[in-house]
C-alpha cells in the first residue's frame, strides 16, 4: 500500500535524474536573431562552423526591393570591406533550393542600411534587378562561398 511516507521518497527518486537537466539545448541567447544584435549566429548543425552574420531588416528590405520574391532571411560574410550576402529566393522562400549571392559595401549590420547590391551568381541575376557584379571572381571568393554555406546549413536545420 502506498502512503504519504512512501510516496514522497518514491517521487524524489523518480525526479532525481531530472535535477541535472539545465536546458542546455535551449537557445537562451539567439545570436544574430535579435534586431540590433552584434553577435554572429553559428548553428550547432553547421558542419563548417562558419560565423555567419544575420542580415538585419534594413538591409534585407533594401535587398528585397529589387528581388522578385520576398526575402525573409539572409546571412553574410565580410571580406575587406565588402559584404557577401546569401539569401534563399523562390517560391519556397526560406526552404528554397535557389540561393542568390550579392555583394554590397553597405553595412548589413546597421539599422539604417544605405548601400546598394550587385548580383553575383546566376540565381541572384535571374531573381533580381540588381546590376551584375563587375568582380568576376566574387562568386568563387571564400566569403561568398561561406555565406552560401550558411544558408545551406540553415536550410538543413529547418528541414
């Protein structure tokens, strides 16, 4: 027969394994996901462990003004004053396999983005009216490839 005397020790014994649970998998500081955040976001699922900068709304809106579909997410990498910005475009948006790559010298981390973009890869050129980049090597740049991999990793995490 279960009484109060046996119920409390039994409950304590059952809860004991949970006392070490601290919610370690919970993201308590969503780096780069808060407007104005100066942190970079690196998803634990990213195999390349690249620090990706989440593009703030002001730059996202400027980019989206010349893109056929809504741009809801973009990550960027900076190299020598140029930002390489990758964003999924297409009908599935964030889950789209189509990822455009653009460059800008504007600050994508600023709340008041004042730059323009240039289309780097074919996906960017076919989905936006931004002019084509004059730098033929931009698509092969390390920063450009890293920005693209950040979007690919974010898509894998979302799937």
